């Protein structure tokens, strides 16, 4: 096997990305402290054609060199918007999206058991590195997804969590659309 060069990967340019059909997901970052985590989420959102990222509370916004370091230009392709209050944003999004916090709660749906409906659009809320998604925001969501974990640690890094959940939902949506 020969490793492919970047020029052989047939990726979209920014204009093509902006006009491409998007995955029916928006991401909500609830008070994320690490600029590297923010940049990593942008890069994952670019990879899977995510509609939009909402940056809330203390979450930093582009342009910033530490976001750019991990985003590698994805802040230019992925649409984003800053909102001060996450709960207010969720109240707005509920009109058009099924809002799901990614958190560990009572009665959370394990990610591996969740089957997205192709007729729905989803807003996924990812929380602060220490405190997670705030209880107020959890309470305002339609439901909660939990990533099953089997080791000794209690959580995953937020950028890893975003990658796992986005890939899982993207895969399930792609499979469902091929069946229809």
C-alpha cells in the first residue's frame, strides 16, 4: 500500500464546502476552556460536513492562534456563531432540532443504542472539561446521550467525545439514507 499525498485526497475547497449538502447536525460547545479542544472540534466538524458550531459562554471564538493550531483552517469552512447563554440557545434550537446533551445522567441513552431519525435534525451539546454540560442545559434538552466507557476513568476529553459522537451519528445517518 502506498500512502496518499494530500493532492490525491480529492477534498473540497472552502467554497465547495460552503455549498455542499450538510449533515443534519449542529454542535453546541458549552463553556469549553481549552482552545485546542475548540480547534479540534472545528476540524472534526469540517471532516463530517456539520451544519454549524455554536460557541457559548466562556468558549473562545476564532480568530485565535491556539484555535487555529488544531483547527488547521476549519474555522474558515465551518459556519459558527457565538451565543452568550447556552440555555437560551437550546430554547431557540428546540424549534428545529432535537437537542441532545452528551453527558452522564440518570436514564441517559447509551450512544450505541441511539438510532437517529433521518427526518430529524440534531443539536449536540458538549460541556466544560471539568463540569460537563451544566444541569440547566441538560434539563432544557430533549434527551441525553452517553458514551459507554469501561475503564477506570470517568470521562473522555471533549474533543474525543465530539469525534466519537459525530462519527457514530454520521455513520448511522449515512446507513439509514442508503436504505431509503
